[in-house]
C-alpha cells in the first residue's frame, strides 16, 4: 500500500454517494443487474433439476459446465462496474440518463471482457497465494473497468491508469474495493441462508433475487471512486508547479 497522496478520497463519502445514486436510479440498475444474474441463475437451475447433469456434476464429470458457471459469476460482477460508468456519468454531469438500449449499444464490449478476464485471472492467482497478493491486485487495479469507459482507454493502458490513480490513496481504495465486495457478499450469504427452503430450484432463485438486489450496491462504490480519483488527478495536474 502507500501513504497519503495529494487530495483525499473518503470511503465514507464514496459509499454515501453510491447509495444516493442507487436510490435515484434503482429501477434501471436493478434491470441491468437482473440481466446479468438471470443467465447464471438459469444455468444453476438446469444443473440442479436435470438428474443426468446433476449426477455428472456430483461425480466431477461435468466439470467444464460448472467451471463456466463459476467463471461467468466472477466475470459478471466485475463487468457490472464497467457498465455502470454510463449511469454514474449521467448522474454527475446532469445529463439525460441513457436508456438500457443505449448503454448496451455504446459499451466497448470487447475491451471490457478482455480486461475482466485478465483481472479475474490475476485475482484468482493472487488469492490462491495466501490471499494478500489478491487484495493487492483488487486494490491497485480496482478502477480498471470503469476507466475503460470513462476515458476510452485500451485494456493494458487502463490497468496502468488504475495504478496511477490509486497511487497515494491505496488504503482508501482498499477499504472501498474490499468493503464493497465483502459486505454485499455477506448480505447475500446471510439472507440466502435465512431463506433456505431445501428445494434446490427455489433456493437458487432466492439466491439470484438477493444477488440482483445487492449487485448494484457492490459495484457502484468502485465506479463512484473512479470519478473521484480522476477529479483529484485533474486538480493535481491543474496546480502550478512549485516555484513557477
């Protein structure tokens, strides 16, 4: 991590701003979250209710399908942060909010997917190496996907830009990145456990419903933090050099 930098990023203010955006744009955000969660829920339901597939899964003979479900779940949550940049941008600038169709049509899909695959792989490797390297990856590359949209960056350039923006504010970004993941995941786990019915299909659908509600709250803080970090960087660059 790193020490204090020029300008302060407040995790508390970031979370408050994220909640404010969510309450104003809940309908659109929940629709986007449902679009992402629905395929995952359907795949899980099919695996649970189809006896032949369930048997193969339990015997690890259907490993590739299970891997696809797991990978899709990981990708969708990071990918959502990149997608939400359009919504938060309209909120901050006072522009007309884009429709769902406009958001989907105008996204740099291939760059977001490639960046998400790279980030997910790095996180998986980092977390497997005694967790700490994974937390470092989650911190320094936290704003990679939103910055691809915000500044129209190429994939590798976006990773470098994330490091540049986080430098000097790593502790604050770590609190936001880890908090916005851990807290929603804990909520999903607790609510799913409390609503457990014993019926695999119903339980999968309950989990999907809870995840849909929580997904925007998990992704928004990183997007809001991206805008704040860019604003801080612009103010730093605008300051006259010492002695000039």
